[in-house]
C-alpha cells in the first residue's frame, strides 16, 4: 500500500485546511487509518484515527471539536478536516494505515505517507 498525503499549506490562526490521503496498491477498506503529526523538536503524535467502517473515531484531546477524520472506502481516501487552527497545530502531518489493529491502543501503522506541512501563523 502506498499512501500520499496532500492538502497542507500556510493558514492564519482560526483558519481551516483539509488534508487528504490517497491510497494505492490495494484497498484500505478493512484497515484502520490515522493521522499523525510531528512538530520540530517534538515526538510524533497520534492525532486522529478512524476504523474501517468510519463508525469509530479517535482524537487526541488537543484537537477534539476542531478536527474531523473521515474516509471514503470507495475512493480509497482518508481526510482530515481541520478547523479553528492554532499555531500549535503547526507540524508535518502523516497519514498511516494499520492492517490488523482492533483498537486504538494497538494502532501501530504498517504503512506511512510522506507527510504534508501545515503551518499556522498567529
């Protein structure tokens, strides 16, 4: 599976961006999918996750109510809608896929996208 993330950019605080992750090579319809981010000098952080059906989601507390993860299995796509962006959301964002995770605690990606830069100015 190859994952390609895109949609990042420069936005002012309070603005919105929508990240997309396109999967190729095989269907990701049975995979748990997630978005991670890594800011300079910080460890990579699990930001949001979605189960295979889209009926179960996870968000780190700092983005709850502002970010929404979704997926379109027919198109092999995953999205991250980011609203009310803050300067502390600035990071490289990565999409990732886990073939056989059954819970967020066991979410350990097998596949990673290349990352897309999100920069939020104050």
